[in-house]
C-alpha cells in the first residue's frame, strides 16, 4: 500500500492549500471531507494524475452504472 500524505500550506492571507498524495480515484475526497468541512468553503479543486487512476473494483462499479450489463 502506498504512503498516503495530506499536506497543508497556510498562506498569510488565511487561505489554506491542501495537497493530497497516495490516494487513487475519489478516495481523496472521502479522506479530506471532514477537514474541508471544518476549514470552510472550498474555492478550487485541482485533480492530480492519481485522481484518474481507478482500482479494479471501482472500474467494475463504474461500468455497471454506465451500462445495462450486470456482473
């Protein structure tokens, strides 16, 4: 399992920049939801290449929801 890292940079004007590493697909969203809710409004989200990597189970779920074929 890869190392999972959350990094926060707090700017002088109060903005918080969050960098998430080691999560594939949408796993980063669930890992950071509580922190983001506590910090306030999220103004910008930029996805990294890791966000577009799906594991096998996620691919099957996505395929099942996008088609009428069931496995």
